């Protein structure tokens, strides 16, 4: 069964890439790049992803982070 997309991933903007600490040098991002955890690299989220992310930010590890 194919998961239904619920829209473009808000965490990575649809690239599927997570960009961590780093800087943009001459227009090229230099730094940590990995698979976006929000959409697992798909670039869009599904209801399954939404459920997981909601849990993550409300009850999981994300809720313990102090994001500025
Ligand atoms: Zn993403």
C-alpha cells in the first residue's frame, strides 16, 4: 500500500536532506548533511511521518530538546 503524501516536508523544504551545523561558502553548503529525519529523505511527509513526528516533538526525544 502506497502511503499518501500530506504535503512537502516542512523540515527540509522538499530536498529530503537534513542540513546540520555548517555554513554556505560561495553558494555551496558546507557542513553536516544527512537524510532528513522528518520525511526520511522523501521530501514530503505522509500521515505515517506526521504521526511519528508529532510523537517525537510532543513525547519523544524532541520534546526534551530546547530549541532556540
Ligand atoms: Zn524532510
